[in-house]
């Protein structure tokens, strides 16, 4: 067990969890955005906040950007600013959903002029990646239809494939497309990339630099997400995660808060199938907003939730599991998983942090740091991150 524990500790120290720039800003629902004191007013200030999350957790050095929410004049300067704070700029998220032109879609739109505009935005995003050193272009399309007959479902797939191919051709050798799927919303009748199968099929056609990204909030209730994860890892096509939690739909709540057992099951498949190895290149990203809770501590909590699920997954007694499975011992196999899930891994994680020279309690350390009081005093008038920005 000591060997398993030591290996788990090493893997936990090596883990990287990317935080989203939009998680630091004001956000809300379509009913109300509750502004919080001290929220960042610029992408630079979002990085300042992200650096605090990294400072207290030690495992969050990357920050995803969303374009145009994080539009700046000089992306190389933004990357340099990140570097000075011990950070790197992570995935570049495109946005082809907040423009009047996109009423009927973006890359699937029936009008070639709108498709051109959308593809040009995606190509701009690759230019930004060149400047920031980002390796992943994360694509999520709000495209779809609201009514049967509104548009030709198959023709929209053709337009999607053609648009993606143009962007893929523009990628550098070490750059990837991560194609995100979502079951519904904002389209309600037919979404153009509704599920992992559609995303996977497009990725296969595009080539090895295209992979599927699994946003944990983008499935029908009851979907077995860990099956999708195991399948995609086996095929070498799991690009990463957009982690969050949901009770009803795309709730974007703190990962691991609604269903920590599901997160454990996902991380078990990740760990078991090589997804934690650096060379497998799975990006562990958060995609969350903190509408009513304090933002930086919520991001810290989310990072810790991923760490806890990962720790439990790493403690699964794989030999015992394999033996029970081979023997067809259903109850024993299930018990192996449940034993790991029911282990309190918080002492282990406290040890890991102490060995890394960190405070074992990142939430308390942040609260004691005075950062929250400082930004509340210094930053007057926050921008709304995300929707509507
Ligand atoms: C869409 C989504 C996608 C967007 C983000 C802000 O629901 O998950 O990843 O880029 O939210
Ligand atoms: Mn997402
Ligand atoms: Mn989402």
C-alpha cells in the first residue's frame, strides 16, 4: 500500500488543472448577474487572480482564454505577463455565438458569408495561439436548429466539416483542435455537434491533431460519462475535459460538488487508461462560473475537488480489481472501487502540499493572504466575464 500511496503522491504532484479566465469575472444567469467586489476588470487582472489559485494549490499554472472576452492588443505581452506570475496561457476558446450574424449558426450557417466570418474568427484564434504559445484551440459551436425543417441537417454537417478542415490545415505541428459537443442549448431541436460520436467522427476525418473534449455538463441526465472517457482514451482521441457540475442542465457549478462519485468514476477511467500520463496529453480544464459564491476560493475549491477525485482514483487497488473481474466476482470488483471512493484522501493531499512547500489548507491560506481585501479596495467596477461581455 505504501508503494501505491507514493505513486499516488507523485501523480498528484505532477497533475495540472487549468482554470478559466471567465471563472474569475462576474457572471450569472439570464435572470441576473450579481456583481461582486474586486472582480477583475481586464484579462491582466484575471491572470493576477489565477496566479493566486496556483500559488495556493501548486497545480494550476495554466489559464484558458476566451476570445473575444479576453481580447487584448498584444497577446505576446499577455503571455509574458502570465509567465512573470508563474503561469502559462492554456487553451484558446473561440466564440462564434455572440454576434447578430450568428442567429442561424456560424460554421454551419446557410450563408457562406457568415461561415467565412466564423472561420476567419477561428483562424484569428490560431494566430493568437501562435503569439501566446497555446497548444489547444477549443471549439464549441452554438450551431443548430430550433424547428424541424428549418435547415438541412446533413448539409449543415457538410458545412461544418469544410469549415473545420480549413482551420485544421492552419494548425502548427504541435497545435490541436479540441472539438466540444453539447446535447442542447441554445438550439433546441437539433444541435450540430450534440454528442461525442459526432465530435469523434469529425476528428477522425480531420486527422490526429483533432480530439474530443468532454464538458461534463453537456450530457443528458444519466449519461455514463466514464464510458465515453474510457472509449476515447482507448482510441487516443480524448483531448481534455471542461470540468463542472450539474444538477439539471449546463449548470456550470463547481466540479465535484453535485456528484463527487461521478467525478471519481471519470477519474478512475482516466487513471486506469493512461490519461494522467503527460504523453497522453489530456487537458484537465475547468469551465465554470461562480455566480453567487466568492470566485477565487471557489476556483481553489474546484481544483481541490479534482485533486480529491484523482487521489481516490489513484488509490484503487488495480490488482485486486483485475483479479475480481477475471474471477467474475461482481461484488468484490465493485467493493474495490467503493473502498477507494470511501477513503478520506484529505490527509494524503495535505501531505502532498506540505511536501511541495504549500500550506496544507489552500482555502484558509488564501483567506489569510489579504488578497481578497486588496482587490476589493483597488478594483473599482468589474467587467462582466462571459455572457454579454
Ligand atoms: C458552452 C461552453 C463552451 C463555452 C463555455 C463558456 O456551454 O461549455 O465551452 O466556450 O461554455
Ligand atoms: Mn465547455
Ligand atoms: Mn457549457
